[in-house]
């Protein structure tokens, strides 16, 4: 996988904070499988959509913060 994947290839509807969390966790976008990858760990785009971590996900601010916290916890559990 090319570690120089540019941000323009990432679907534009992903929550910006979720994207920042993924990048901080050293996940890179793999457009071939529509997922963020780090070694054997994969976070699929479909999962992010299910969690409403996309623009216009229809969550309140509090719900969004909860989902972002869950994403952080998930990434920590993958370490």
C-alpha cells in the first residue's frame, strides 16, 4: 500500500474529526478496498457510515462526540 495516499482520494463526506483520529492512529486510506488500513487492521468506509461518522449523519453534537470517542477506543484496542 502506498503511504503517500492523498487526502483527496478519501471520500469527502467522512467527518473531519474522525479522519483526524484515523490519521493520528497511522491509518491510511486504501481506495482499492474502500477502507483505512494500518498493518492488518482495517476500518471500512461502510463501518464509518454505519456509525454516522459522515457529514450530515443526523446526529446531535453530543451523539457525535460519543461516536468519536468510540472510534478512539476502537483504535486503541487495535494496538
